[in-house]
């Protein structure tokens, strides 16, 4: 167990992130460099996993997928229809969501 300092404003960010996950299927964390985005979602994921391991109802172990949407095109991100071949190509988000939904492992 690491020794963490209880910093109320940062804890509020983690709580707000948790509450957002209750009403959204996916989300993006945006903000300036060193704002605590990575620490926030990692702390929440670890806390939810620890609560699940402790037998608290309503909590599940968390899997995350991190990507930079600015590094790929909109078609690569969401998927796109090819007008020449009339084929649909899934985007990265669709592939991630499918993998997460099909995962039946207890972890």
C-alpha cells in the first residue's frame, strides 16, 4: 500500500470522474499537462478493483483503453464506409468496445 496524501480538491476530481462513469459508456479526460488526468483515472480504477476484491456490491474491476484521438483520422477512430466497395470498416473505438464487451474473464 502506498502512502498517499488526502488532498480534498483532487479527491473531488476522482469522485466526479466516478459519477460520470455511472451515466456514460465512455469518456475522455482532457486538460493541461500535469493536471492529474492519468493519476485520477488510475486511482479510480485501483479503488474500484480493491472494493470489488473486498466484496463491496456494485463495484467491478476496471479495464481501460488509452488513445490519442488527434493521432488518427475520424474514420480510423469511429469507423467509415467505403463508397467504392460498399464495405464498412470498424474504427479503433468500435474494436475496443467489442473486445471489452466480449471479455468474459473474471478479471
